């Protein structure tokens, strides 16, 4: 039996998700600016060029993870609007509150997540 999420709980999750989204967007903006700085600095020799290239690649790879999380947050916000937030997108069972508190953007319950990780 699933416990219906209250309006107060939904409001709190929405607040958490929006705050996290804002932090990620701010962080992404910083990464993009740092990446542009690395690109515009003229490298003097091969070692400088390699270091500059590595730094830029590192900054951009970090932002890929952040972009993925942004997509998950946007999906979670849509689920809040559709009233199926807190339900696993694979098995339709309720996601535990403990898991939602830790990862409010998660689309899956722990069982489905573990299955997916074993398969990959």
C-alpha cells in the first residue's frame, strides 16, 4: 500500500529540486567561463597546450554529469506536476522516502537501480 504524498511534502521536494537546479546552472556557467578562459590563454609550448587541453576537457566532462543531473531534475519536476513523483518509472512501485530524500531526482526505486547497474 502506497502512502499518498502530501501537498506539503510535494512543495518541499519542489523546493529542494529547484534549489539544486539553480546550483547546477550556476556551476555550469562557471565551468563554461573557465573553459573559455583556458581556450583563450595562448599556450607557449607543447606541455602548456597539453595541460590547457586536459584542463578544458576535464571542465567540460564535469559539466556533462551536471547536465545529466539537470535533465533528471527537470523530469522529477514534471512528475511532481503529473502527480506520479515518488513512483518508480520502471516498475511503478513507490520509491522509498529515504531514497527520495537522498536523491529527489531519482526516477527509479533502489531495486530497479540495482538491476540496471548489474546489467550494465
